[in-house]
């Protein structure tokens, strides 16, 4: 009787009876036939939706998102750029490498004090205006430009 007590056992989620694992019939409960090999379904749903090929894309999205958000870009605009990039990658990968982006970012305190030249009209201004980063996703560098309040 003591050897039976140390045998691995579980409770069947269907009939709520104690079932010893060595009594399973094809991985199913001998009383009600419920499959005990499967989990409760929570993890298997995620395993089906996330494939191994998606892992690289998720890592890419994370680092691009982190890079632009650290610059102060709006997260919604960053996600729009990433979704546009994904669409271009599916249609034409050559165009996706050349995809241009433009994001408005806040100016630092130091940038607000320094004189800046407007990208559109060429006028020098001190207060107000907008800072914009632009470039393409293929290059690691991006250009920061400024626009005066009147433009």
C-alpha cells in the first residue's frame, strides 16, 4: 500500500477524481476519457500564434521602438512606421530598405536655448519651432532638423 502512495498521481479536471499516471489509457483518464496529456490550453494557444519566424521580427520591432522612443518620438507614430515597413517588406523588400521616415521629437533644454536654422525657410530662430528626425531604417544614423514657428 505504501508503494501506491508514492506513485505519481493527479486529479482529472473533468471528473475530479484522483488518477494515477500509470493507469492512464493512451494519455486519457480511465474513468471519463479526458485527455490529460494536453495542458489547459492557455499556453498552447500562444504557441500556435507565435511562430519561430516571428521572433526576429519582434526583436527588430522592439529595438526600433526603443531607439525612437528614447529620442522622444510619439509611440503611435513609431508603430505606424513599423507597420508600414512590414507592409513594404511583404510586397517589395527592396523598397522597404529605402523607406524614409520623419518623426517629430521634443527639443532638449539645451536645444531650446541655442540658435537654430529653419529647414524650410532658412531663417535663424531661438524660441519655439519643432525638431524633426528623419532618415531611412537601413542606416543607423538619422538627421535632426528644425522648423521655425512661422513655417
